[in-house]
């Protein structure tokens, strides 16, 4: 009899233990767990700072013309900001650009020694021509008259001329860029040649022997032009 009673008590204890372990957890515990899970679910990912692309090696002047307002053209390379004279902001080939409407509209960049490179270098820009000039229009130059460091001009016949050094060694493009379209203009001194490219195509070249390109002139962009200019860059090149 005692043995049967002991078995009955053991069964009751086992049933009670099972019932306790299967009972719902307290409401407050469930609410806390729900809040914790919800918080973890909506937690935003760690903030990632946008990585800025480093300036390519050799760049000594880069004016993207992306400000959109004001009278300062920022130099992304840090060499020298430009002052905008009456030119207006416009939609460009890449983001912003500057629109020029004649001889009183231009950008002036103060002289810096770095802007008169002693070795091979490249000058590039994008242009959008609306009208051809009566004489010539300056795309970019660091000089005066027929002397200075470098020069890219638009001639009245629509062709492009590149000039280099105080001896003003020049080449004229073999093709005429079309009006009202964006074109990339690239002037390069390789250490042996003056090369002119339009939209990546070599359109003129000439051998050059150690030109003197040092000058104290300011850089002028767009004077006399009717159209737009964008993405102006000056960079040294390996020989």
C-alpha cells in the first residue's frame, strides 16, 4: 500500500513539473523579448562614409565648374581658384558648366608656378560651341599675344589651334568640330611632340625641342567664346 502511494505521489510530481515547464512565459517577459527583437530588426546598418576618389597623380589644376552659383570656380586640385567674370552657370557635359557670351565673359585663374610645368604636360577640357568667332576665341591660355606657356583657341573657320611656349609653336586641327555638340579637346606636350586631340582622335602633331613654357601670366578660360566650357584640367605627364 505504501509502495502504491509512493508511485502515485511520484506521478503527481512529474505531471506538475511538466505543466510548469509548458506554461506560457509571463506577459512582461514576452513584451520585453518582442521589443528586443523589433529593435534588432529595425536597427539601421552602420553608416558608411562616402569615399571620395583621390585626385589622379600629376593633376596640377582641375576646374569642374560644378558650383552652380557664385563668382568663384573652385580648383579641385587645390592649386588656384578662378574668378568668374560675367559668365553664367549652365548644365554641362558632366554636372555643371560655364556659359560664355563674348569678350567680357571669362574665368581668370591667378598665376602659380605649378601651372607652368617644366616637363611633359596635358591640358584638356570639354567645349560646346554655339557660334564661331569673327577672329578667334580663347578656350584656355596662359600667355599674352603670341607668347606664354600654352594656348588653345577656336579659329574663325571652326578649327582648333594649340600653341606652346614663348616661341609659340602651333598646330591646327585637321577637322572642324561640329557646332552645338560637346567635344573633348586635349593638348599634350610629350617631351618631344605637341599633340592635339579632339574626342580622343589625334588631329595634329608637331615635333618640339625643349620649349620655354614658364610664364607669370594668369590662366584665362573662355574669353571671346560663345558657348560653354566644362571639366578643365591641367596635369603633368610622364615622358
